């Protein structure tokens, strides 16, 4: 097995150290390390983090390979510093059986760029009427422990309760897309002054907050684990904060775009800014940043949602909702959280590696950068600044809201169990 010596890296943003990789494991961390025959990577003060883990990725395969495949999506993940991603269930066919989740899992194994952990659907066909084969998916080779109808809300309280009860048997978690469907019929953007001025259907904050409030109470009643996807409003933050103060077993995620962009971007009518849940107000953005900093929001998740050109290059009302995010996530977090002083790099490692791995039970990921730990690592040039060029993305789709925008930071190397998937900014 090969040896790699990373020299002079700021481990979790601390003082420069050397890290020796031997095979699939970290052999040593310290200063003045040497190893005969080792490949040397001069870090020159770059920040070394544990491999990032994304609890919310859309890989589209099977069924929408025109948008993304497991191979192209995991290549994008490696480019962004991720060593594990959780693939959402809204594929065609839906990942609601052991057979489909095993297919996605095996495609991830074949790609080799990062580990793929399938998320199983909560209900058959995402229709919200009948529980899917939760136990069978957990017993499958994919060992599914996270279940979500993401893209749709499990809006039936009885179905949601039954799902929470069922996953208790094997320590699973239900990840809810909080969107009350009746309150968002015809919605195109955040409901408020801007939607009124633009004449676009409004998406009220209460449509998200009412579902979260219901579900944290259900989770408390059942004594089960609940995870809230893509939290986007200040009111949602307060509900999660209250729930945690009561000891309810709830976790929450925020997406990079909700930490940076606001509803004002919609004034351009550029469908790149159309997303579910929608971009909110400046007040919401501030609340989300503060909640991520104080731990009310547990993790950053990309909600990487690739779409082909024709689904985005059209009028606003007809455009699909979603943005690609794997290759820009860390840069956005650096700009919004690190450069503002809200998080240091050790806290970024927690929000983007340790915590998501723990929530999703991603064994071998989200581990300390220490001897005898798996060599899942990412090296970041935090001094870099450059314009986002979607033509250089590894993703099959280009629907980014950051095209032409200058962002800080660049992932230069990613290692998956000691094997380089990205070297000097280039996929291996």
C-alpha cells in the first residue's frame, strides 16, 4: 500500500503539522515526520479537514441521467472535498425498495470517488399514502438508516408518526422536507414585499414552520429521531431551539445558498435562483448563520439538485427548482461563516463532517485527523479567491447561482481511504 506524507498542513486550522498516510489509514500526525518512499504533498499552510459528508445530495440516477449520474455526482463531490454523500430517494423509480437502494449503493461502489449512502423513501412512490419498505431497506446491503420523501413533504400526521415509530427499531432517522402543500400551491418564491412587487406566487414562512412544529411534537411523543432538511426561516430556527431545550431528539441542516443569497436575487428573474425552499430575507439569512454558529442548526448540507439546461434556461414560472452545490459548498461556508468570524475551521469540520456522519451513521467518516483513523481527508487552499466557472464543474449540470461570482477557498486534494480522488485540483 502506498504512503503519502502531507507536509505543513494546518490540521482543522491549527498550527502546521505533518500527516502520514499509510494505506487506508493515517499512520501519524506530528512535526518533522518522514517516511521512506512516501509521496510528498507540500501543503504550505493549507487547511486539512476530515473528508466532508453531505447528508442531502440528489444524484438523479436511476431515471434522470440527463441531469446527473452517480459517477458524475460523486466526481463533483470529490471536487468539493466530500468523501461521503447521502443520495436522496426521488429518483425514477423511487428508491422505496431494497432493490433500488442497493442499485444506487453499488453504483457508488463502482464510481470510487466517494462513498454513496442511499436515503430510502418514507412512503411508496413518494405519494404520502403508505409506508415504504423501511425495514427491508435497512436490512439490505445498502444498510439504509435515513429516510426522506424530500421534494415532497410527509404531510399526513399519521403516516409521519408511523414512520417515526418504525425507524426506532433500528436507530434510523426520518428527514422531513417541511412544506405544508396547501399553503404553497402555486408558490414561486418567498412570500413578502418582493413577491408582491414582482407578482409572483408567495411561499410563506409558516408553510415550513408549521410542519416543523408538528413534527418535533410527534418526535417527542414517539421518542424517535427527526431531522429537518434545508431549514430556511428565522421562525424555524426558534422552533428547533425550543425543541432542543426540551430534549427532543431533533437535528437540522442549512444549505449554503440560504446562508448567502436572499430573495432580492429573484428580481433578476434568473431561474438559477429558483429553489425549494425559496431564498428568504436578509433577516432569515442572519438568523440561519447565528443558529449554525451556536449549534441550533447542526450541519451544512448542499441539497445538490442538478437540472439539465432546458429545465433552467426558460421563463421563471416554468423553471425547475434547485441548484448544484457540491463544488461550491465549502467556499460559501468560508465566506459566510469563517471570514465573518462566526466559525473557525474546527467548527466547520464539525458542521460538514463529524455531525453529518454521526446523524447518518456513516461509519468511517467524520473521524478525527489522528493516527489509526481512516484517511478520509480534504486539503483546502483558503487563501485562494476566484470566479465560479460552471464550465469547469465535474457535475453533469451547470445550474449554479454563483456563476461569475468571486468566492474564497479551493479544494486542492481529496483522499478516500488513502486514495487520492482529487490531486492539485484535478480529478484522478
